C-alpha cells in the first residue's frame, strides 16, 4: 500500500492518497498569520489504517516547512493528534484550539 499526502493550495486542503486514489482530506482556512485546520475526513473504507494520523502529521510538517503561519485546530482529530504529540508544534507557532469553532467535527457514515 503506497501512501502519499499532497497539498492542494487552491482548494485549501491536504489529500491523502492510497495507491493513487483519494482516501481522505484535511481542509484549512487562512486568517492573517494563522492557518486553521478546520476538518479532517477519512473514507470509511480506509478507517483504522492510521491514515488520519499520517495525514495530519504530514500536513503539519508541510505547514511548518513552507510557511510562517501559526497552526490552529478547529477539528477534534487534529486537537487529539496535537495532544498526543505535545511540543510537536513549538509554542511560537501553535495557535491552539480556535475559540470560535472549538473542536468541531463532521461524522460521515457509509450507506449500508
């Protein structure tokens, strides 16, 4: 299984691909000096494969490497990942949890 994370800046998202097919995304918005990850989604057919963690980790690595933006979470999964990796984003770059959105999420279940 080949896993790749690509940035689609025009769509304001990072996409995780499994063997070349889209399996999930992390969407974000830009505000002043801040990039806020607003939501993550992994296709139900790929849940419990660790793709969410790979997606968030690589997206944050890319943001740190390519910008000076502060990183803020408006997504429960991103907040949980950051909580499990304290200090990964240094205090100067961490925008914490967005006060307006908090830890919002969207749960999508497959049609059965």
